[in-house]
């Protein structure tokens, strides 16, 4: 009896993500470690769950350790060791035309103040509220002028 026949066809990335999830890392931690978005990690996990026939990350890790002989996946309560290099230290790659291609994270950091969302009391909110108040005032004045205009039209007949 060959075990390979029953093995689900997980992609290398799905295997890697399920192994990290089995180490009790969260989606954000896995995403940071692999330079992915948390949503991409969730997508890979979901596809792996479907292929493995499980509903959560621990079941997936157990199923992998049962199916694959490539070593068991630790299911300890401790998280995996921190990566040796911080996320912002992703290498920039030099292009042939003398320019360097910066990583997405480096570009995000370079945005500095622009990357922060606008505060609730920001000037944009007051502008929107001012325009809304102006249109309400115009509508109220227009509604109050309807009767006198109709009476003027009636009197001209």
C-alpha cells in the first residue's frame, strides 16, 4: 500500500504556511516572516484546509505530521523564534539602469506622515459637514419660498 496516493497536493507555500501555523504563529506573524500580506496567508491556509479536509490550523498541522514523513510539526505552546533580521531590513535590489528597487515595506516607511489615516476631527471632515449644512440651508430656503411663489403665480392669473 502506497501512502503517496492518499496525499493531498499542497503547494510548497501552503506547506510552509501550515507548518508555521502549527507552531502557533498568527497570520500577521507568518505574513511578516514570509513577506506576504495577512490576507494572502489566510487564503493559503483556507486552500490547505480544504485539501487536508480540516477546519483549523492545529488540525491541519496534525494531519500534515501524520501524512508527510518529512518530520513532525511541533505543536508546542511556544511561538517560533524571531527572525534574525527585522522586516525593514529587506534588501533593495539594484536594477541594470543604475536605479534601485525598494521593497514594498521600504516604500511604506518612506511615506512617513502620509501613511497615517486622517483623524476624525481633520479638516476634511469639517469641509464635508460645512457643505452638507450649506445644502440643507439652501433646501430650507427653497422650500420656504415655494408658497409665496405659488401665490404670486396665482395672483397673476
